[in-house]
C-alpha cells in the first residue's frame, strides 16, 4: 500500500531506484476508508513499520498501532480530542488533537498515554 504519509530513514540517494520498503512511521487519513486502512495494519507490521496511525476526522480521533509483529501490531490505542498524542518512533513529535480537529480546548495541556482516552477533568 501507499500511505498518505510515511517517515523513512535514509537519504534521497538511497531511494533513487526504488521506493522504501519500510518506514519508521506511517499515517493514513481515513475520510471514507477506515475499514481499508485498518486492514492495512498487518501489512505495515509485516513490513517492519514501527508505528502506524489512522487519523479518523469524522470521529475526531487517532488510532495508534505500535510494536510490529508478523501478524499485526502488539498495541492498539484510540485517542480522542482533546489530548496530545506523542509519537514513539519520532522523538519530540506530538499532535494536539484539539488543534488538528479545530476544537476549542482549555489552557492546560492534556496528554493521552497509550491505551487511554483523554484524561478526565477535575471539577
């Protein structure tokens, strides 16, 4: 498959004659292709992709798949706005889901840990 976005290691010279065969991180944006994009997860895992995100604008969430195994990924988590999701394969990169999906958010930073939804707010 050809992802919407792929982060690969190497120089341009490494890919002059062939496309990359794997990536550190792959992102698909599922506007009308969520089932198709979910079926790609085992393919990306088998290719050694370390991290696979499916951005689902309609649901204002990101599905994060990590830990490539031969038949799929070891970990799957869903993160809903508002929160910030950090990449495990690209240090220092994170996405604020409230900003991504155009929502108003409180001034404090909300971070989602793998396997969790957005943190609950205290009253």
